[in-house]
C-alpha cells in the first residue's frame, strides 16, 4: 500500500514549516520548504563568510598598504640615489671638461703668443737674410757658410708653417664636443707643434750662432791677411772686458742676443770687406808674369845698382791694364821716364801708378772703380821693351806691391 507524503515516519508526522504574518484583519502565511531553508542558510553563511573576509581585509589592509608604500619608498630612494650618482658623475665629467677646456685654452693662448713671437722673429731675420743673399750675390763665392744660411731660411719658413698650428688647434677646439677622441687629437697636435717649435727655435739659434761665428772668422781672416801685408784695418767689434751678476735669460732674450751678435758680426764683415775693396790689392795685369820685383836691382840701361820703386809685368803691347782699387785719377799723360802714365789716388793715403802705357783710356778727375780699364800696356818712356811698370805709394812713399797682390789673392775668395 502506497504511503502519502504526510505519513508519519518512525511514528512522527513531518509537517512543513509555515510562517504566518498577521497585520490587522490581514493574515498572510508562507510555507517554508526545506530547500528554501537550505538556500537561506547558505545565503546567510555566505554573507557571514564575506563579512569575516571583509573584516579581515580591512584589518590587514593597513599592513599591505604600509608594505606597498615602503616598497615604493625604497624604489624611489633607489632611483634618487641613482639619479644623484648620475648627477655626480655628470658634474665630475663637466668639471673635467671645464678643466680640460681651460687647460686647452691656456695651451692655445701660449701657442698664439709664441706665434706672435715667431712673427716678430721673421721680421728680425728678414733683413739679415736679405743681407746674406746680397753678400752671396756680390761675392759669387763661399763668403759665408751658405749651407747654414740656407738652413736658416728653411728654419724661418718652417716657423711660418708651424705657426699655423695654434690656429688649427683653436679651430678644432671651437668645433669640439664632448668627444674624448677630439680632445686627445687636440692634445697630440699641441704636443707635436710644441715639439716642432722647440726644435726649430733651437735650430735657428744654432744657425744664427754658426753664421755669426763664420762671419767673425771671415772678417778675421781678411784682417789677418791684410795685416800681414802691412795693411792694418782698424775695425774693432770684438768683446771687451765684461762682468756683473748672473741673470738667466729667457728664450726671447737669447734669440735677440743671437740676432744682435750676428748683426754685429755681419757689420764688422761688411766694414772689413769695404775697407779691403778700397785697398790696392788687386793685380793690374792678371795672368801676366812678373819680370822685375820691388827693391834694389841692376838698372837695365846703365847696368848700375838702382832702386826699383815698383814691379814690372811682362805684357805685350795692347794688353789691358786695370785699376787695382777704386779711386780718382790725379794724373793721366806723359811723365818723363814713366812714359805714358796713369796715377790714381785711393783711400788711406794710397796712390798707384801704371807706367809705359801705349794708350791711356782715362783722364784726370775720373772716378775709377776697381778693375776698371785704364789703358793698354806698351813701351813708352825709359823702357827696354813692352811691359807694365806698377807702383804702390803710401803717403808718397813707395812700398812693395807684391805684398798687396799676395794679400789680395788670399782675401779674393771672401770679397
């Protein structure tokens, strides 16, 4: 037999739960089924768990927030430390760059100053080099150490090219960025130019000293050769007794001293040359043999002892006769036993006579240069044959011309 739903179980009847709501005359009732009760219980339990979780979150939220804030603070502090380190490094690099820039600007300023000094040197050396060039052209021989003179010119031109280095460094520095390679390149260029300038400057000083020494030696050689012939040249540019405290000179003073010494030596050499050129030391009949010397001899006509006041050169009629020194013609014509004769007055009280000429090519009052043609050799006057009679007189007194001619040969290479 089928049992109904309201049948008792184990002797008890199971009734559904009913909720009755009465309000005034209105009465309502709700039947609560078991599943509804379970659902409501689950809902209440869920709310309770949610409340507990929310309460727990609210309780623990401050710790979580604090930990998050602390972590962010640590990250921010790390970033700030890193930024500070980077700033310090940037400041260090900037300071180093500023220091390098100041150092480079100082170096460039020093090189520009040296460039100005080198330009001044070129201005000082220009006239000296011109004098050396003129001396070489006039002499046509090794009057000075030409290699030293050429080296000095090369050193001067090298100074001009090396002086452009400071401008190159300045231009490089103006376009310079933070690149280390460009700074290194500028430093290397500075060192190279500085080394080159020091080398050239020292080379210049050595060449100036060499030229001054050579000029002094040349002047001394000319003076000694003439003095040996009795032609003392009173040109004294030597050093006198010196003294005083020791004061170390800088490079500019050393260079100026070298230039003054060279200028002094060249002036002395020029003076010695001028004096020598004005002396009767040339040969009046180059290439012609000497037939009679100065002094006592047997007279060619009488055969008795007589004083020969000059020297004779064998010369055919028409052989050119030339002046042995510059001067002024004071006699040109017939002069007794001299025949046709030319007499020239020179500096220092010297006079020269050219006798027995076949023809005279000058007249009294003419200014004669050294080597000028005076006339032609012959056999006029008291003569036994064609020849040139040549005399040198000093203050009216006859002296041996051969000594002067020998001295002229010795100094000819320097004149």
